[in-house]
């Protein structure tokens, strides 16, 4: 009597979802995908979506078929050390369009926010978002507006610079590879 292998439902589901997992975890390696991923991450880094930035970068880069690693690396530009400076700049830009408290007061509030965020758990996303929301709408609205302006400008500039740099590097690597194989064939 031959024992039949029993397939678990999870195994069957996993095997059927394997093409989806391959697509999800495949790296997009073209220069456009890498530059686009980095630019997307930089745009998200300038937004006050603390706690959600990495998740947003991953899923938006996946949806837009961009390089997720480049997007996630660029998101980490905003960290507890740089948040007050970046968000103060964003608020300053937004306050040109919408009035709010003085930039000095907002900078002090952002330093307090940063010290509060460093005490929170990295995965306590709701606590991080509620800490940002405690800034108040008179600060958040100009901050978001300035974040969109600064994020758009930095994303556009970084895309152009990264695309040119990557195109140059990929061409250089291709030339070196061609020369190396030519030497091997001789």
C-alpha cells in the first residue's frame, strides 16, 4: 500500500501564489526604475507620514513598477536627527501660502516631536501618527503643503541626476564587461 502525500491548504495556496511572490520580490534594475524608486522615496521622505513612510514607499514603488530598494533607502533620509530640519523647511515653504505660527515655534515643536518619537517603538505606527497629529491643524496644513512642494522639487531633481548617473555607470559597466570578455576570448 502506497501512502499518498497529503497537501496542506497553505502549500497549495503558496504554490499558486508563487508567480505573484516572484513579481512582488523581483528587483527592478533598469536605470529608470532605480531613479524613479529613489525619487519616489525622496518625495515620501519629505511628507509628514512618519511611521508609514517605508510601507508607502514599498507599496507605491511596487504599484508603479519602480525599484523598491531605492525607494526605501531614500525614505530613510528623514530620521530622528533630520526630521526637525526637513519639516521646518517644509513648514516654512507652506507658510508662504497658508499663514500659521512662527517658524521658530514650529521648529521647537518639531524638536519635541522628535524626542517623543525616539521613545516610541519603531512599529508603533498609530502612536507615531497620533504624535504628529498633536501638532495641530494650524501647523499640519502648511507643513503638508510645503512637503508637497519640497518633495516634488527634490524628486524631480533627484530623478534627473540619478538617471544620468545610472546611465553613465551602466554604460561604463557594459564597456568593462565587453573588454573583459574580449580578453578572455583571445
